[in-house]
C-alpha cells in the first residue's frame, strides 16, 4: 500500500492569510483568497493546502440567521431559562440538530445533519453582528471543492482546501481546530500494512491528516485577529478525492454514541 | 485578561529534527536533541517549542516491558482469545489502567493512571523490538520539565517542550497527535473575557494550544521515518507553568465518563 502523504524531512511553513475584508453574503471567497495570496506575494506550489475558517465560508454563503426572526419552542425556552441562555439561539441549535448527544449543565452536544458531533451543533454568535447567529455551511465538502477548483485554476497547480472549525473533545480541555470540509487531498493517511522501523507491520495507525493540518493552521489564525485563513507550504500532499465526511466515524464503528 | 499567546500574523515553521540515533534506556534525550539542533545548524529563539514523541521518551526512561516476563491473568487471556490479541500485551494494558472506559469489539479505551483516556492505556508494540511493549512515561510533565531545563540552559533562551502521542477521538476517524507532557508554556489559551471582532465578549473559547502544536509537529514526524521530534519556530509562545494535566478534563466537568 502506498502512503497518500510522504512525510518529508523538510520544514513546513504555516502562513497567515491576512488582509481579507469583512466577508458578507454572496462574496467570492476564493477570489478574496487569491487576492490575499497576490498581495502577500506568495508563490503557490503543487500540493499546498489552504485552510479556511468555517465562519467566513458561512458568511459568504449567507448561512446567517437573524435572531429576531426565530420563534423559540417551549423546549428551547425552558432550557434557555434554566441556564441563562438566549432561547432563540437554543432554537436555532435544535434546528441544526439531528441527534442530541448530551444536553445537560448548560451544554448542548449535538450531532448535526452532516454528522459532526460538536457543541451547539456548530451554531455560533461570536464574530458576527449582534442579533445574528451563524450556521455551519450546508455542505462543507461541496464548499471546499468549489473553492479548490477556483484556486487550482487561478494558480495553475493542484492545491487542497480544508474548511475548519474549532471543536471541543470529550476528556480533554480546550478546543482544537478540525476539518469540516476537504477537497483535493485524502483526509486520512492509512499506514496499515506498512512497516515500522523494526520491520513490523503497523495495524492500527490511521492519521487524521486533515484535522492535523487544520490544527496547525489555527496557530496563525486566532480568534481575535482578522486572520480567517492560512496557507500550508512545504508539504507534499498528494492529490486525492478525500472529504470531510471521511473524518466522521460511522455509527457502527462508534463506541461513544 | 492577558492572552498567554499572541497570535502572530507572521509565519510559523515546523522543522523536523532528524538524525537522532535509536534511543535506548538511560540515554540523555535532551543531549541528543541539542546535538540534532547543532547538526542542522538551527538557531533557537526565545519562545520556540520542541515537540518530542512519547516513544523515544519512554525508551530513554526505560519504560519498556519484556513480554516474556508477563504472566497474563484469566481476564486478559479470555479477552485476548476472543479477539486474537496477545494476552501478555492485554495484561500490560490492564496494568496501566485506572478505569476501563470501553472494552468491546477488540478495542480497549482506558483511563491511565495519569488520567489520559486513550486506546490500550498508551501501551504500544510498534517501533520497538519484538517481544517488547512501551508504556507511557510515568510522569510526562516531569519528563518535559527536565528536558526543558536542559534545553533552555544549553541554548540560553526560554523554550517550551511538549511530549506528544497520537490518540484516537470519539466520533472522528483517525488519530491526531496530542500533548501528554508540557513544560515552559501554558497548555491552554484562554480567550474568555476578551472581545471578538464585533466587540462582543467571548465566553466559551479556550484553545488547546499544546495539542495544536503537537498536531502541527506530527506533520513532519511521521510513523515510518526516524523523525521523533520537531521544532516549531516563528512562534511567540509566552513562558508559563502549564502542564499536560491541564489538558485533562476534570471528572466533575466531563460529560462523557
């Protein structure tokens, strides 16, 4: 079996893409990224990876809900009253939810319609105007693919695109950036069947490459600054047809449903 | 509140530290890292981060078990027979376990004595000689601190050290590198109380910086090559007294025990 990604002994650079304007519905996000690359005088090589924050993808796609248009259900009102939340936001969360995983102590961990398990079904009220909530993109893999095609065509080389968001994890404190949508690469590196340094066959090693790339990008993206995208250079990512949904564990293999 | 880490608009470099010899018990691991830095003619700046794979820390510390010295219990034998595992390895796993989280379908998810929740309580038989298993370091924070002091003294600047291992996650496919031991920095960045781009106060945003640094480092470390450590440059990590155990969610705040 051939590795999809050759771990290289050469350095990797994580480059913040800054200078993007405030993104609004209908914006050509790939176009804004292309302009940022040109302004920073970056030269794009084959196999490099763009990581783009979900928040600006959602804004460009108009995945925004005005809270004054939301009529909260009784369930949302009760929960909101108990924990001092905004019932309209709770209602939006429930609307994005396929399955409640945990709903206790003021925390809603939900499986979204896409299959992501995360806090508040990905609904967020930070970094958007007051009275507005953002939803996750309807199809992050599609969003990534559209941007990937536009970027590859503009730069004349194969590139990969990851749409990322910060998720919490059971058992561990703090959020990490993960990949929601993936295009132009394989999301997982499968080492199974390969041999370790002792010549033994590796059995259980599949690395979530796209999640690690998303986490790496977050180091320059930040929550407070206007750095909603990053470019990873020096990688030798192979072209591939992976997707963000490859990173979602199927129900039948999930011990923690 | 002051951020512990200033997200910088400047690039970050992930540099593989290669050329380390096969590590054996009693080796001076920090000394080997110092030599690798010198051989690669790297200049260490304040606030840079060394990420070191748990496997070589465990080897240097002699955290190895010869399987022919292990007498499996009946429980280990039954489980091993049912799923085609080595009963001696299962016995070692149970010995490292404080609490079984899941033990089904051939998978053991265990809470270690340190509090980490991971597959096989961190016991591993890859990249070690046949008939041997590695255990996690007894106290990864202590191991990180010892290395951190030696590295800071050798280079004359404050640096941080992370000891990393690849862990699986519920709900998501694939492993990602996380931080077991941390020294010289804060493990989490707390944005709570700060303001987003709209001037709203952020409530729930704590980023697992040390885990994201570990994941970034894995991009150059790999499972098959002899790159057991990486250096992250271009960061402006602040000195701090964080630890790997800061990343373990306390039982009372854990919805997934």
